[in-house]
C-alpha cells in the first residue's frame, strides 16, 4: 500500500539552519492538514525542548518557520511521527528523525 514519506529537506540533514531561514520538507504526497498535531511534527533542541517553529503545510511541502528570535545555535532534531497522512489517506511510513546543525 502507498505510504507518505520524506523525499528531501532544505537545507539537507546535518546542515546548520540559518538563523532566520525556513526549514522546508518535501513529502511524497500532499499532506492532509487535519492530520497535523503538535505531537506529530516536532522541532526540538538537543535537550528535547520544542523550539517554537511555525508549521505551514502546502500540498506536499511542509515549511517550518523559525520563531521570532530565530533558530537556536545548537543541534536541532525534526521529528515526524505516525498519525501524519496524505490527502488520499496514506499514512507516514515510519517515524522520521532528521538532525540539523553543528
């Protein structure tokens, strides 16, 4: 059966996030906005504390905009959890964890 998965990110995993630049995630299919919940899309610092990103879905693109103070200058971890689904009902294939930063 079809599943939803991460195709790419900009910047690429392992790359530090520029202070005021968006993190863009390209998915394999358009995301169902009703499947978004704070527990399903998380961007946290190295201590596991949410950094306050604004999450903006648009078709198969998920944009995370930095908080007003910009991204912290530490390693960040993007977590996409089960429960996310595409507009045609395909579930996220598996929890995705992507790291950004030094």
